[in-house]
C-alpha cells in the first residue's frame, strides 16, 4: 500500500521548470531512494511533498491526505530532515529538541521521553546540554535527524543527510536509517551518492532534469543496462582497431572507446573473458596500464539512461 | 496558541544569548542617555543641574552688593544657579571662554550711582556659546532682574523727589535708603518668581524639559526601533539558517509562525523599554504616570514590530536590513525629535514628525512627563497602532517565505 503518492508534480519558478511531472509511489515500510545529480529536482520534489513549496501542478497524498487540502495532517505524518543543519546554534541540543517537539504538539512527560529516546539514538546524551554552535559538523547531523523523528512520524524524509561529513558519521546515519526502518518507519531518502542509495534503499527513483527517468528495485534498474559486466581498461592507444580486437574475443558483447586512452568492454562473464582480452590486446601491441571490472550498478544505469555520470 | 508562545519564547531566549544585540539594545541607549544629559546639562527652565556662573561686582555699592548677594543665595536659586563671587573679571571671562562657566555677570562701576540718580542701570552678561541654551536662561534672568531693579529704583527716586518738593523735607540719605529698599524688594520679587518657576512642574514642550527626561524618552523611542531591526534580522536568519523551512514543514501555519515572531519582538521591545524606563528613573529622570507611559511604549512596540516585518519583507536579506534599517531608524529619530526637540526645528520641517514612529511616541512621552493624563495621549496611541498595522500589512504582502 502506497503511503506517499506523488501525482503529476510540477514546480515552475518563472520560466524555469524545476520539477516536471513527477509520479512516485512510496510503499509503507520501505526505504525509498530518490537518486540524481545535484540540481536534478530532488529537494524541490520533497519540498512540495512536505508543504514547504506549493506545487504548480499535481498533488501529493500522504497517508490518505492531500497536501493541497489537508496540509496539517500531511505534516503530522511526515518527519523532515533537511539537507542543511536546521537548528538554533545558540540553543543547546536539549533546548532545540524540546522546541521542535513542541512544534509537533508534544509536551510534558511525553516530550521528555521522546527527547531522551532520540538523544540515545543520536548517541549524544552526555552533550545534550551544550550549545549546538559548540558541536562539530558530524555531531550536528544526528541532532538534525533526531529533531525530525521526535514525533515518531509514519514517513521520515531525509534530504541528502550525509553531505559534507566524515565516513564514520555517514555510516552512523545510514545505520540509524536502517534501524528506524527495521522499527517500521518508512524512509524516503534522497542522495546523489549512488553507493548510499544502493546500500540502503529497497526501491529507487532516478531523477534528472526534474523528471523521474527510471523507477524500481535495484535489480529492475540494473536490468535496464543488461546483465553484462563492464571491464574498463586504461590503454596507451584506444581506437576503432583496438575495439575490433577486443570485440573479437569470445564472450565479449561489445567494445567501445569510453574516453581518451580508455576502452570499455561489455562481457557476459568478466572472470572468464578478462584474461583473453588482455592477451589479444597485448598481441596487437596495445599496452594495458590498468583494469577495472564491475557488475552493472546504478551509476551505469544512470550513464546508460542519460549518457553522463552522476557526478557530472 | 501554545506553539505561538513557544516560538516567541524561543526568540527571547536567542536574543538573551546574543551579547552584541544586548549591548546595542540596552548598553548603547543607557550610555547615550547619560552622555547627552550630562553634555547638554539643563536644557530647560525646569532643569535640575545648576548653571555655573560668576558674579563680578566692580561697583562695590550697597545696591550692587544686594544684587550679587541675592544671586549667590543658594536658598533661593540654588537649583538653578551655582553662582560664585569673584573680583577677577579677566579670570571669569577666561573660564567662560573655556566652557568652565556658562556665563558671567558684571555689575559695572557706577551702576549704583545711576540708580540713585534715577537713571537706568545696565548689567553686563557674557556667555559661553557652547552652552547657548543654559547661558540664555541666565541672560534672561539677569535682564529681567536688571529691568525690574532699574524700574524700582527710578520709582523710588521719583517718589523721593516728590517728597522732597513737598512740605516733608527729606535728605539725600533718605533718598538713597528709598532706592535701596526698592531695589531689595525688586530683587526679592524677581528672584522669587524665578525660583517658583524653577520648582513648578514643566508646562510646555520640547526645551521645557530637562536633558535626562528628554533624552531618556528620545533614546528609548529610538532604540525600540533598533529592536525592530534586530527582529527583522532574526526573521531573515531563520530563513537563511533553514529553521524557517523546518518550521513550515512542521504542523504550524504561517500565521502562527508570524504571530510567534511578532510576540517575541513585542516582548523583547517591552522588556527593553522597561529596563530603560527603570534606569532613567533610578538616575533621577521623570516619566509621568507609569501605566500611561507603558501604554504608549506598548503602542510604539506594536509599531516597531510592524517595522521589523516590513524591513524583513522589503530588504529581503540580513545584509540589506543592515544597510537600510539604520538609515530608516536614524532619519525617523532625527525627524521625530529623538535628537532635538521638534519645537526647535524650522516650521517647514516640523510636520515630518507626524510620519514617524518617533514623532508620535515621543510627543506622547513628553506630554506624560509634563503631567498630562492618559486620555491626552490616546490619539498618539491610536496613530502608533495604525502605523504598526500598516507596516505589518506591508510585511505580510511582501514577505518572501522561501529562501
């Protein structure tokens, strides 16, 4: 059952169209990823979902309530973790959490209980009475997330929560998202980091230029580029003749020049094909400097669908 | 309503922890009130700081001594004048030029003889141009005294001549005694009149108030508007620091967010006024009926809250508010009388104060200081509330919610 449904969402800012007819279905209990490069329209899409921006066209229904007609009900069902640290720097973590809890209607013992609970999840109970301005970037992030889940929302929207932090803090955030999902919370996770989305999400929508260009499970998306492994070879010479040499090897589906001095070979099984390909190239007088073998992933899906890398 | 109050309370907490803001909102007005009231001293007839003056008696007659004695008599004019007697006219002149004295009075040689002969005597006054207002007060006292003494002496001498021409013969000594008695009475009458004016309540506007009272009100009114500027900063900071966006994704309406911000700005402004009100009273200032003063201050804080929203909406960024805000506030302060009384401005400039928050607020404060009742300032309160609502409307219309 879809807990979040976006239908024909459009957002225009003057002449510019930031979101162009997005349709999404997020099922209850899943981790849904919104993957796309910076500026693809991910944040604008979720801003319309949580009532921060009014859609130019279309609607979002959360837990059966339309954002256009029942925005308060939608906001009660959602928890939002913004991309930036949206906390008051001169208030302590405790004061911040209590303030945001009150904004969601919590008070008294229930508020104290929830604040203690999220502080434990953030692992910052012992520094709760220190001002946010004294925290490192990696410490602010968990409090930023904690403020979004105080009221135990049905859906937690996490907008690029790992931008600009160290790997250890990033792992902690991903673990937290998994734990919340295990506890039954639906997570809508946006990122331009393919690895995070691939590791965390059950289903993924790939967004580019304000449109959803593909949507499905990881396997469904991988199938869009076929089952072949991708062998990338750094060579001293990459041209049509070299491609023909590689393509003539058994088990090779296709060989192309990916970039200057870079050959990309699609093979049904890289473990069996790699050695013959290198032998053929060496015999043709091509010097192979390095080799990279990978199975189809979201990066190659994005490359396949848009002709550019996620990091472009 | 609980969420509105929570937002307002949070804003008060944020300001309380912002030391630079506290310095501007409370420290600066306190310092300016003290400096201006000390520097400008007793700007009004009702002032409490005695004017330092010197009396130089070159005449050394009974009449000149009577006048000098009366002026240095602390019982009579102690609260208006701090007069010292000196025989060194050059030294007194130097002290006036240096600004150590507001003025000096010289009773010229032959002054008494002129009065004895039925002529008008002239008293010379030299003043410090740097203390023009205070010096003018002294000059006017001396001129009034001089005219009254001369008139009394002429009357006494004339009477003496009439008696001499009659069957009741009088000596020259008797005539001198009549003049002395008349001068004594005239001096007492004139200085009593000055003393009574001094002790009485101020009754006018503008320069009739002492500097502490005037600048206590003027600076409080001006810095309440600076409080509005900080309110605008706070609103825009919520936007740039993304907390406004987070607030709007919570189940809180935009009206609740704005009401919370407005309550915060209002409460901070009212607290700021109460601190300045308490401080000026503590150092001897007068405000009039406290509840009426707080009513006027509350109305001004409403207007300042509207100004905060309008500034945030029109300027759009903190940087722009930092540029536009002080200009708007200082122009309103200058035109509205916070720096100098509207009554001292040219006729062509005076109406401008009606278009400023300061003008309406300060006018009401000064009326209350002069002893006016609350109903006397209700039009000002209504005007301030109207300005506040108009600015609030402008803010609502132009405010940009998204970053």
